[in-house]
C-alpha cells in the first residue's frame, strides 16, 4: 500500500531558518516611521522588540540558525506530517495528486507556535520578563501563551472584547498556559481609557488591541511586544514548515506544480512556500504556481493596491510597502477572522507584485463546502482560514479531471477548526453570507493612504 | 539529543488485534439475557449487531485479522506517537521516566475511532445501511459519525438532550461528518414518546438514549446498533493501541513498570494494557503494575462490588458479571462525563478481580491540577477523563523522587480536551466540587441488583 503520511524524524527538524531576503533580485523597501516617515532604524524598534529579532527583521543572511532550545520545543509536535489526500482524490476522481502539510497537531492547533516559541526564547535570552500582545479570536494569543509558558515568561494578552465575550474557549486555553487575558479596550492603558471615556460600550477591534499591547510594552520595564504575522522575522520562523516540506517531497521524489495557502498576514503561507519561491528566484522551477488564497470580503492581494500604508488602524505601527485595502478598511464579519487584515506581509506582497506569486479570492459558502468535503474524506476539520486553500486545491484537482493532467497540488493545512465549529454550523444551516467585494468602502479607505 | 517522540511507520500498524480471551486462565462468565436470565446466544444479538462482531464478541482466537480497509482508514492518524514526557519529568525533578501514547491526533480527537471505524466497516460488509447509537457529551457519537462517513453508511445519533443543548460543538462535529443527531428523548421511538408523555421537559440520560438507539435499530430494516465501550469486541479493536505501544517500547528497549489509564467503560485502557496483561498472564512480567484510574464520584472498581448487573438503567441490555455500583446509580455531575458509568467492561473487571490489575480513584480538583501541570510542560490540553491517569502518573513520579527509583511510568493519553475547556475554566475559578463517594446512593442502588 502506498504511503499516505510522509514523516520525518525529530533530528530532521531544520537547524536553520531560510531568509528569502538573501535571494531577492532587489532589496525590499524599508519600513517608514509612522510619525517622521523616515526609514525605521534598529533603535526605533528597540523599545518594542529584542535586538535579536530586530537583527533578523533586517538581515540579508540566507540561513539563520534555529537555537537548540527552540528546536527542543519544536520536537513536541514537529516535524509535522505531510499527507497525501488519497481519499479526497478518489472522491474527486481526479488524476491530480493532492498533498497537504498538517500543522493542526501543535498544542495550540496551528502554525502560530513556530514563531511564538522562537519569539519567547529570544526575549527570555535578553532578560525580558513579560510579553504583551493582542489577539482577535485567539489563535495568536494562545500560541504566544504556550510559547511564553515554556520559557517561563509572563504573558499579557489584549483580546478584542467581543471575541473575549463570545468565544471563551481560546481565552481559557491562554489561561491554562498561564497568560493573563484582558478584554480590550481596558483601563490598563491610556489608549484604552480614552476610548472607554468616549464609548464605554466599545466592543473593541484588533487595531485598538494592538495599540494597547504596544503601549503596555513601551511603558513597562522588562516588557516587550510580540506580533504574530506580517513582519519579516515572523515569516522567517515559519520557514521551518517549508524546509521540512522540501525534505518530505524529496523523500518521495515529488515536486509540486501548485502550492496554495490562505493569506491573512501571510506568515504561514510564506513559511511553506518561500523555500520553493527561493528556487523560483534562481530560475529553477519556472512552472511552479504559488497562489495565495483570500476571502472576497477582504481581497487584499486580488483587489488592493501596492502602496505604502500603515500596519494598523491607529497609525502607530510602521508604514510598509504592501498590498493594502487601506488601514481604515473594516471588512465584513466573515468567519475566517484571521484573514480580515487590510494589508499583507511586505515580503509576500513584493513577490506577488513582481509576479513570482499569484492570488485568488473566494466567498464563504464555497469555502465551507470544500472544507466539509475535505472533512468527509480526509477526516480533519480545518480552520475557516485554512478552508480557503482547501477550496483552491479542490478546484484545481477538478480542473485536472477535465483535462486529464496529473498535476501535483499542495496546500498548507495550517490548523484545526475545533474552536470554529459555530461557523460550520452556520454554513450547514444556510446562514453564511457571501459578502461582495466592498468596493465603496475600499475606495474611501484608500483615500486615507499616507502620502509618501 | 535523546528522542522524545517514538514514531512507527504506517506499514507497522498491526495486522491483527489481540484477543485476551485466548489467554485467560478461566473463561469469562457469559452475558445473561435481561428477560430470561439465560446465557445470551449469538442469535439473541443478531437483531442488534452484525455477525462478524458477534463472533468477535465470543471468540477465543488469540489473533483476529484487521481488515485492510480498516487499516487503510487507521493510516489517517495511526500509528499514534509515543512520547517521552521529558519536560514534565524535569519539572517534577523525578528520576522516573514518563511515557504517554497520544491518541488526540485522530480526527475526532480520541481513541474512539479505533473501534468506530471497525464497526462501521463490518456493518457495511454485511449490507447494513444505517447505524444507530447514543452519545452523552459526544465523544463516541462523533467517532461513529466519522467511521460511518468513511464507509458511506447513514448514522443516527441519540444525544442526551442536556448535552445537545449545552454542548453544541460535538453535535456540529457529528453533522459535519454527515450524521443526523437528535436530542433524546425524542418522539422517534416508543421509549422516547412514553418518557415525554410523562415528562415533556425531560433532559434525557444515557440510559434513555441507549434504549432509543436500540429500539431504532431493531425496528428498522437495514439498521443496526453500535456501542462504543464495555463489550469484548470493542476492547478487542482498541488493542491496536497496545500492540503499537509494544513495538514502540521495543524500539527503544524499554518495558514499563507502571501503566495507568482512565476507565469509564474501560475500552481505551484495555486496548493499551491487554497486550501487556497478556504477558502477565503468561507469568512474563510479574512486577508490572496495571492501574485503572477513576473518579471518586463514580468509583466502580475501587468501591463497587463484583456481581451480575444490567448494562443499562432501563434493564434492556444484557446482564454481565462486572464491578458495579448498581445500574440505578446516577453519579454526581463531574466534568469527566465519559467516566460516569455504573459498571465497567467485564473482561477488565475479571482481570481486576483476579488481581492482574489494580485501581485508584481521584477527586476532580487534583485531577485538573495535574492536567494543568501537564499542559504547562508538555503543551497538550487533555480531556477531563484522561486527566485522571495524568494525575496517577504524576503521583507515582513524585513518589519516585522521594525514593530515588528510576521507574518507567506509562499513561494512556486518550484524547484532547478542546471541547471540554469549560471544565478547566471552572477549575481555575475554584468552581469544581470534589464530590465524596456517594455511599448511600450506592447502597440503595446495589439493592436492585438482579438475583442470579
């Protein structure tokens, strides 16, 4: 019987992360300071991040060593299995071969701990005692709670109030790992206090929570801030996925024709595909298609513009060159909360702008239809975010059925949906709305781009 | 670095289940018919179960082949990893070595699909079109929904109404896999109708749900019933765990001194330990301690009596010789719903009665304290049921610290707690009650044992 799980041994966990900055034809444009609009320097970031992460953010070294202490924690769930989706292929009756790498086996249930553990480690090494961060539905917060717990750091999480109240499960998960979690806006910060004075009933937003966490970090000795996506060092840490994937494909002598991944901030898909995009940059696999999958309701890469914009609504974060729908844009309330970001990782955007990567966008209902078909054939119930690239993979496999092509299709199965089952329930009961691309909102929002 | 995950390749999934009945010094006492009190014959079970499962129930063959179609599904998550709990050991500063086998990687998140898949397969082979079953909080129901989905059977699940209403997540999971789920009592059965006539507000019980599922099966052509624990064939299917475990221990040249597992009906722990208890029966490892872990609130093995009793409250199921607290006993509402059964698997009970296995009981709070320590060191958040044997393993490791013994401690990590986080929340907020052994209730209940 042909193998369906391609496993690696613990000692094959990569010893270095891959930094795609070393292989870019032209260097990425610098971040700009939100106030001065001058290029951000290392010392500007020092109040917020530890030096080692700032170095990684700006590094052009191709290989960055993964500390043994980080690899030691990775061993709790890594290397993650690469699956051949045989049952799905049979159901689709496609000549294509479908593969997925399953990150849902990590204790927090997604790819997020790949960077959370690394960030906690570097902060610990530099004497930081506490990390502050924000979280929406709680994917990132739970990953950072897990990471800080293992390196004996305290962890303070500003969780968007409406999620704190409506989705208690990930909050409880964070608390099991020892984090303190506050519904944002809080009275712990000046930002929060001001907002609550104006609107005591404010249910919060990711933008507000980011501002609170940042303020907490810069106003407390021994505290730093931590971000779960978008930044170069976060993408770097996630390449542990793609480097494992390369070994796994080599083991079975396969190279993908298509790679699909969902993109919210972009760190997971970047982590999976950058080692392969690196090959593309060297001209080694010109035919490989690398496609980001996003929601029609927040179509950053497919409908946004490539421009300098603020990373956050509050305009406190650096300005970055990226695809954006405008920092003011608030997407419709789709269930894939992790894909509701107005921008995307600058490195991924640059590679998309230059044609090395593509993008597609989907409505909610077909996305959940695909995820349900996947669950009914392969068993695993994936996160609503992940479901976007399941949809892409299934569409491509169906196309191959029409043409008879035996293509190799890969998708990045970034996490389980155990805390998102209400979304599946809404789908089954016909209650999911397929929001059209909110073009007027985006136009309004794009008018507020900073003038650079 | 010493390995912490001991993995097996897919082709090492066992090809046969181990039937401990072949190695018992004396044969087990037969089930008795609930009405006639005569030994149950194969034909008595035929309206309820397919012939192959009835044969397995009564078989004394040592090895029963695992069909290739079942092994093929097992490959989606099996072999499951055996972990060395290095971080937990370091935290406890114990010379003991702690190992656990992690069944939480299965799509439904527990050991239950090991038998659900097999049962669905045999029913499909014999032309059954639909399976009916009961479920409490939904562990078993979700596993059977998964199993039937993969073999294209319909699945009807009677879910205890209070759980259906209070715990929608596992209900949604069952529906994703295509099952129809009804809050029991329903108007679909005579049993249900009678109960609702008397008490329209009845919130249901596992006993009622069993009665409804059984009635559904015997009154519909092409429908059979399926049980998730207790019976010999269920324990048999679960030995796939223990046989893998033996290979994994052999691979690192280790043999356990202690084996701990939580016991509700007993199938998971039987599955892990029977291949080792089989060695014990042959006198090969007299010093191995095999200990069932149960709640103080429902202490079947530690405080029950060894007697013939009905398998269910409604006295419709066969009478079996087992440890029991009386079929009428309703345990206090502890969070480990899967451990709230008045009896235990007859085979496990017999081996306990004859001294090959032991048992301990714990209160809720120390159990969740242990599970939290485990989560904070090893990462994984385990089910409340599983937490009982985590407690036992930690206690033993602490004892080893006192004595300096380098014992090998194993516990059966049977599933994740992703749908049970409210219980952890209650623990953290000091809201868990440590129910005393309800001795008066048990005394009353034991007065109603059948006279055999």
